[in-house]
């Protein structure tokens, strides 16, 4: 089983050019990590590629914190298999 949390945090840190220590489960994408709409789209694409999932626009809009993405991915059978 892969460590979804660590992988998501690493992707977010890499894409946003932040130290890994600044990306926490509770980090708010816009307020804490200063991610704009383009950043969020790039994160979505990177996460889709890394985990082999499809994320809809509505799902992306619901991802407010890093933990929201992690919880979503952990519920996907193709990710946790």
C-alpha cells in the first residue's frame, strides 16, 4: 500500500515550490499555501497522473485543504489497491 498522504504532500510542495514541512494535512490551498486557480489546476493534473485517477471540476472545487485531497484518494479503490 502506498502512503497517499506523503505522496500528495510531496506533489503539493514540489508544484508550489514550498518546503515539504509547510504542507500539512490541514493546509488551506489558497490561504496557507497561496495557490491560485492555475496552481490548483496544475496540482489536479499532477495528482491525476501520479495516482491514475480522474478528478472532476466539482471535486476539485471541493478540495479546500490538502487533507480533502488525501481523503478523496484514500477512498478510491484504484489508489488503495
